[in-house]
């Protein structure tokens, strides 16, 4: 794959993940909770797949969107469960 194509894929992936992170309101490094850590690891692995064209960009976008929606749901349920230390629960 040519370098220009890799650059375009990296920029697209970065912008997409940054946008979803801003929309979700989560800051992975600042929140130090288990669900945010898992999301960071999984998305980090997805970056590798999209950069080297192992998956199409459209599949990457759907996977990232699905992960963020699941993350919002899980953290929302943990928050509303009444657990005192909901940010550390998994």
C-alpha cells in the first residue's frame, strides 16, 4: 500500500475516534475506570487493522460507533445502578 493511502487512513481513523470520544464525553486517560480502559485497548487494536487495510474503513467506522454506544450504555447502567463506586466496577 502506498504511503499516501496509509496517511489518509490514519487521519480518518484519528478524526473519527476523536469525534466519538468528544461526543461521548469520556476522556480515557482522565477517567481511570475499567470500561474506558477496555475501550482504549480495543480501539487501539482496531487502528492497526484499518491502517494496514485489513478491514475497510466503513467497517472500522461501524465498529468504533458500536463500541462507543455500548460503552455509553454500560457506564450509564453502572451509574444508575446505585453502586457507590460505579467507576471502578466492571
